[in-house]
C-alpha cells in the first residue's frame, strides 16, 4: 500500500482553516500544506514578527496561497477572546490546536494558570468554545488537537490542575497533553450527543524537530543542557515535514473517526496510535470539562441548542 504523504491531502479549495502556532515547526508545515491544497489559512500566532514572516515565506513559495496572520496569545484569555471576536470569515472548516509549550521552568499565564496547562489546554479549550458556532455552521468541520506520546508519563490531577502542590516540568507537560486527549474525548461525545457532524480528533508528531525541546533550558540559561538537548534533537528527531503528517492526516483524510488518535507508525506512516487508558476516561473528561469552563469562563452552550 502506498505510504500516505502530504501529496495525498484532498483538495481544500473553499475551505477555511485556523492553525495555532503556525509560525514554525509542524504548525508552519501544516499551514503551508493546507494552503498548497487550496485552503484559506489563518496563521494564529503569538509573535507578530514571526507570524508575518511565516506568512511571507508561504506566499513566496506559493504565490497563490491565501494565508493571513492573526494575533493570538493562548497565555492570555483576553487575547483568545479578541481573536474569536475578530474572526471575520463566513465559515470554519478546520481548527488545528497545534501551539504549545514544553517543559518550561515554572511560569504562569496572564490569568494566573500554570503555563503549560494554561497554554496547551485552557487556551485551546477557550478558543474552540468561542469559535464553536462557526464550526457547527460549517458542514464537515473538524477540530484537531495536537497531543504527544509524552502524555503517558502522567494522568491529570483534578485536585491540582495548576501544579500548586509542587511543580515538575515534565509531569506538568504530560498532564497538559493528557488534557488535550481528554478534551477531544469529551468534545467528541458532546458533538455526537448534539447530532453534529463536526469531527473532533487528535494527533501527535512523535519525536519531531519542533523547536520546543530546548526552550525550557534556554529560558534558564543552562547552556550545557541546551547543547545536549540540541545534539539529541539533531541526531534523533525527524524533521517537521514528516512530523506534521499525522496532523495533516487527522485534519484532511477521508473517514477520520471522532476521538481518533493519529501518530507516526512504522516508516513514519500516519495511522492509529496508542493512548493511555486514562485519556479515554469518561468521568475524568467530564470533570476536566467542567473545571475548564469554570477557569476560563467559556461555556459550550451552542452544543445544547
């Protein structure tokens, strides 16, 4: 059987996509390939300079591309609300919740949440909820959350979502990636209950060269550790071009199932991948959902209509 590649992406003409964190890494590749196949793509990025550079690079490679930078800081819920308020398109076919932070020293978002949980989960939870009316109004829309195999390191702690009882950077990262999977699990359940045809799915890139690996040690000025991590990344990580394939598959391949989890398989072929049992726990998904609504102030009332 022929290996699935970006050339197998179906025609995306007349479709609109939002890709968070699309100024670099797998987010950039995801946005570029969607644009290559005809989608109108919103590059939702925190850094305006890098976001506009990404827009320029895509336009230089693909002169006919319909891409546009829009500011979005997932560490600031007011920015998330501004992005959703200013979203000016008549449809939203695809929301790719790609942006993330990894293994940072302890930091808090503008709203006081532990940074990894706040950006990786709560920011995207709020964004999806605020854009939900556009998704529900678009036939065949999809939401894709980018998680990680590192979710297997830790289940979420519903009694300590913001790591106030102690902070371990990799455990906090793993919990945020478990939260991504539980969010998709519960969103898929609620979409099905409401009768919507919107598909919520998740994906992970494997050990891909995303630029996230050295961020934490760089922030702390640990130069030796940064060199070691960077050497491992250059030796072992596969390029962003292949790391983006599971996301692109989940976003565009026909018959992607709700609550599916796509990752790189043997030969980097995207396909169904393993997830920890706790990432499919109905009770945990519902409790995380309720906590996320309380923390962000964003509710998914459109699913109750």
